């Protein structure tokens, strides 16, 4: 549940929804440009694509996110199960897929025009973020690594439920300790996905690939990343998903009535902001 709500918050604009969403297109362009360093023609295409995406997103997706949150608000005061938390994750995943699908034509158009230096820029951006990932997840001391993981999960839970008590913190620590998540393996897979993305962009931008084929290749990459082919990577992903659903349900079921009401207020605040933004779509 917690990771699903976090993903929904990203789609919605996090806690600064009303402050940042109106400038979302410009903010997103700046973020992508920092990665790639677009030329003038690419900049125009990306800006136009992002403007269109945010217009569509505000009119059609924000009301849907608000409705989803309203349903969660009604459910969150009750105990839950691993199956229900997984279903919620699936609901959020479908919305992420819809959002990605809408922006894909812009991604394909720009990918076809990338220059080798721009792909090197993306590679450098990956490297910098990998350094940050190492700092967050790959502490050499196993005890420090586990404590950092516990604190991340506690912080995420407290954003929804408010302060956790000591027994709940111990519950989090126990689930983190038993988690099948392996940061070293996850980092290796992260780097593999990045290399595959770079290889895909190099093939597409080298010439001889038309719009249709470029879209096929990018879709194939995204599908492999989202659902690995049969093998160890898919097994790990499915095992971790099932574990996290049980974990989220156990943590939720440990919360008090007051904590669940705090969660309702948090989600209601998101819902209210989303509905106000959708109403301003014009």
C-alpha cells in the first residue's frame, strides 16, 4: 500500500501539487534538458509534447486519481490483506502505464534525433544518480545499510499515518530484515537496465530505423523493464512484490484508529488538491 500510494503521489505531484503542477511542463522540460541538453528543434518538440501531456493529464487523469484516492480513504480505516494491497498496486501501475503511453510519441520522436554526445550526457546522468543510489542503499556496513532501510520505510509510513510507536518501528525493522530485497542485486539490475536503454537509444539514433520500428524497440525495452522475461529476474520481482504486499498489510493492520484517521486526512488533502487542479483545466 505504501509504495502504491507513493507512486500515486508522484503522478499527482507529491505534496506540492497545487504549487508545482501549474509549472509542471516547464519543470519537466528543465529536468529532461539537464539530462540530454536538447538542441533548438528538440527543445521545441519536447516542450510541445510536455504541454500537450500536461493538458491531457489535468483534464483526464487528475479526476481519476482523485476518485481512486476517495476509494482508498473509505477503505483505509479498515484492516486490509496482502491481496488488497497488491490490487491497489496494480491499479496505480495501470495509471502509470497510461501516463507513459501518452508521452511515448514524443519520446520516440526525440530518440530518433539524438546525437552521440547527447547519449553520452544521459550516460553521465545515470552515473551521477548511481552514485546517489550507492550512498542511499549500498552502505558497506551491513548494520548501517539495514538501519538506513528501516528509516526510509518508517519515514514513508509516517508521511501517511503520522508518528509510529516503538512496536511499529520494531515491526518495520523485522520485515526489512527478512525482506528478499538485495541491494547489490538490485544495483546490478539497475545498471543493466540503464545499459540496455543506452544501447536502444544508440540503435535508434544511428539511422536506418523509422518511427514505427523505433516505437517497437522502446516499447520492448519498457516491457522488459516492467516485467522481465521468465528467469531469475522475474522470479525476484514477483517474490519481492508478494513480500511487500504482505508487509504493507501487516504494517497497516498494526495502526491505531487515530493513525488511520491521520491517513484519511492526508489522502483527503491530496484528493482536494487534485480536484481543484482538474476543475481549473478549462
